[in-house]
C-alpha cells in the first residue's frame, strides 16, 4: 500500500513535532520583537504617574495619585480606610478629576478599591501610557497584538497541514490517533499564543524601572538617572514602586491596605498595598518622607505504521 504523501506515520509525526518546535520559537520571537522598542536610552522627565504605570499599569497610577493627594492634604484617610475630600484644591489633572468626583458625591468619601477600579482606565491614565510609549518604555498595544497574531498564525498553518494529513490518513484507513493528539496540542498552543497577556514594558522600560525603583526606594528622587529626571512628590514615587504599603505614614498605609492575590493581585510589581496621608486625619501623622515520542506497531500497509500519523 502506498504511503500517504510518501511518508510513513512515524516519519510524519517526527516532522510535525519539529514543526511544533519551530512554531514555538517563532511565537516567542514575535513576542520578544514587540518589546524591543526604539534604539538608544530614553530621554525626558518622569513623574510618579510614569513610574507607577511602569510598575503596575493604570491601577498603580491611581494609587500614586492618592498618595500625592494624601501627602498634600487634599484628601484624608480614616482608620476604617475611608478617603474624605478636604478643601485643598489639587493642581494635577487626575487629582482634580478625583476630587471633583468626590465633591459631587453626597458624602464626599470613597474607598481606595472603588477609586482604583473607576479610574485605572481613565483617559488621563491613557495619556500617561501614550507618553511612555513615545519614550520607548511601554509596548504599544498594536505591537502586542501583532506579536500574538504572528505566533497564533504559525500554529494555525501547522494545524492545517496536520488536518490535511489526518483526512488523507482516514481516507486510506490508516491510524491517526497520535496525530489527533498532536493536533489537539497545536490548538492549545495557538490559543495560548493568542490569549496569553503580552509584556507591558519594552526591554528598555523594564531596565529603566529596575534602576529607578532602586533609587526611589533609597529616597533619592531629585537626581538624574542617565537622561531621565524624576520630578514630583516623594511619597507618590514611593507608592508608585511599592504600592500603598510604601507610603511613609504607617498608620494610614495600614488603614488603606488591601489584600494582594500573588503577583497578579491588586498591585502588579508590588508585594502589598497601602497608602498614607501627610495631612491631618484620624490616622495620619503629618509629614511624608522622601521618598512524543511516538510508539509504532505494524498496521499493515505501512501507511500509519502504527505511528498513528496517517
């Protein structure tokens, strides 16, 4: 009996397995390529919002904004974790947006969790993301999608070849069990390539965050880091890289603390969350510091060769 496509079942399975390895390499390459960004070091001034987005995305930007407002007594924190607006007028656009919302509410109070969820995708946070993209620190969403599609498409091509072989093997009455298994694995890998979240930061962005986080935790936020200059509230910088637990006022940070759920919990890039106030409040103390092997059996006709590859 003539072999399907001139290949025995085990031979095709071996080639198909090699194709899967190549597809995995292409998918990884496509993902990494989207993170290359532009060449050369980033140049510019980085605010706490910028650092916060690098460290944890939009949710972390909201935390940095709350830290800034607490530090300048625009809001107060009570022991039960409630934030209350004061009469101090904010200057930062996101702070103004939050305070205006609180002033429009009946009570003038809110919880940090609700505030974070409401504003993490706000257009002002989107402006932070776009600025970081222009600096080559954040991967554009379009580039992330292209990387995902390239990986999934590579598996898709391999899958179509496997389906064609599967149909030909069935038509010839040859075993295709192992090939069916490999086709299932291919579909799973294609789904993984398409739906697995892409990296938010470019390689330059990840390296920049690592370097600046160390300087911020040492509370040295006023000096240059290469061609990047940190400008802004020391407390907001600390919260940007460490979550609300990093706010200098321990009482307020404990009051506002929210539980984490591992590395993908409330605060990406931080081990905990809390925030604090430098203004007067029931738990605030004042100032803030700086910051297949395949087995074969004879199936006669040699087509599948028992390798179940059609």
